[in-house]
C-alpha cells in the first residue's frame, strides 16, 4: 500500500527523521543543554554538562548516534542576529525584492518578465550596475561539482566577474545564494572606489528561492550567504543615500544574456579546487537524507516477496512522487469524482478487490457458508481480475475502454503505463466491475 500511496515505510521514515534531526544540531544555541552534551569534537561540547552513559559498549547513546549522522563543521544558523524586538534596517523603497506572485498565473509571470526587461534596459542606459549571479551543479567523472559565478555589467560593458567552488557537499540553492553574496561584496567594493557611483544596483538571479531568501537574516538554509549579502548592501545604502537596490528574479536560459554568461562562469567554477565555508550545507544534507530514504525503500521493496499480480501491476520501484494517475481524483481539477471509484482502482492494483478468487482466498467463512468463486457469466469460470478485464462477456460493452490503453489488453501495458491506467479507470467507472456486492450506487 505504501508503494501506491508513495508513503515511506515506518523504519525508513524514522531513519530519515533522525538524519534531519541531526542537521538541526548545528542550529542549537551554544548554551542549549543538548548542544553541551554533544561529543567532544563539537565546539558546543561542555565537559561540565552531564553526559549520557553507554548502556551497551557496541551501542552509543542516542545523542551521540544523532551526532554521528552530521558533522561538527556542518552549516550552522544563528537564531538571533539581533534582539527579537529589533530588526535589520528595512531601507523602505531603497531595497526591493522583485519576484512574481507564487499564486499568480502565466499572465503574472509574463508581466513580471516584461518589467524585468524594462528595468534592466533602463539600468544599462543610466550607468547602473547589473550583477548577474548563477549556480551550477554537475557530475563530472563521478564527482559532484558545485560552483557559483557572477558577472557585473555597467553601461553594456563587463566590468567585473568572479567565481567560487563550493565542493561536493553543497547544492544549487547554496551556489545561487553564494553567487548573490559574493557579487554584492564585489559591488560594494566597486562603489566605494568609484568616483561616480551608480544610481542603482540590480542583482539578478534565476532562482526564486534565492531571491526570496537572500536579504532575510532569519534562520534558514544559506543564512551565511544572507549575512554576507546584507553586510555589503547595508554598507552601500548607508554610505550612498542616492543609490537604490533591486534583487530581481529573471527566467533562466532565456533572453537575458548576462544570466547565460553567469551560468557559464558558474560551470567553470565547479572545476576549481573547492573552498567551502562548511563541510556540508543544510540543503545538501536534507536532499541527501531524502535520496538515501528513496534508495533504501527501493532496496527494501526489491528484497520483499510480492504476488505475481503485484509484480505486474507495480513493475517499477517506489518513488517519492505520487503517481500522476491519482491527480484525476484530486480537487480542484479532478476529472473523476468519488472515493468509491478511486478505492476500487487501488484495490484492483493491489489485487485486493471484490472478486470470486479473492473472496475464496481471503474472506473468512465457515464450512456451511463457502463463498462461490465462480463468475456470474457462466458460474463455472473462476472470477479473477484477468478474467474480468479480458474475457468476461458481462463487460464486453465497456471493454473498449481497455483497448484504448492496450489493443490486446495486455495486463503489463494496462497497469504499467499512464494511458493504460486511464483506460482502466474509465472501464471501472462504466462497468461497475469489482464493486462490493451489496453496493449498487456510485458515491
């Protein structure tokens, strides 16, 4: 059932929760009791704190077990960079975050892109700085290469560029954040050395999450990049009252040529000798725990015994993403309505549907009330799923649905392809096959 519903088995889910909890150890304040009880290799360790005692020599205490899933030099976040009743300088209209409304549709996105093009074109004419930042993640010769790169343009001419390799234990989000941070640091230096400071500065990135998070100093993944970014722009805005700054989202691999050039710089950055700030980032650690969970789930599924029917209906290993066939039953755009039809579909996939063969094998009965496994079509053929789908004359008028998915009604094609499952849903809806015998209504 967990395969169909894309729900991790409990042991695998608990392991993933433990690994995610280990990521949070570096987010604890130094004076927290849990942080003080971490192993000696951690900088928050305190010899004065009471430490857990080993119950078994081969089994470490729980807190040491969790610490072993992380690393003392992993990325950390600072709970409060200022007192809770204080906040970083908002800069009002001088610091703008330009990003489309996530609830908006394609028209909102197109309008935002048009505004971005106009803003950048105007900035190229008035001598403003345009800082394009991008991140890259590639696998080269089995090695993970993550790099950040930026490009600064003024009056249509490239005036600066830079790049940084983050190492294998980082992700694209970290590279995008760091690209914005190092470009802001370079822009602050250029403004401080310029005899004619620019009227405005635009930081452009094709990663919406990075654009949304880069100016926030709250605890979040990539907070170190946000701190670097805010220090640089606070310096610019404090020393130059006439300058305004916009952090602009732009679509990747589009008409924004500066972004394409920054992408090329980021790819070459991944080839450099890594100079990571942390041993591993929060984004990478969480992504890795998810990837490990899916792989462990796949190995678990492969090692278990399954019926011949399930081997046909669920031929692929389990995945994190719910099968798209279930979208037909999900509001608000559901094409099919009702839990009864959805339940019958899942029962047929698992082989636990109302059929004569299943009733005989699994339903409880006594010697005086044996269930009849035969099909009502002739009262002699065993009513199996395959018989109902391919041969039963009672459903000959609705079997054309199945032939749309597979002309010869091959079971592997019906259950193994999206088109085949769609045809199965239509067949179940019109035929009423495998419905509970006492239920003659469709909910």
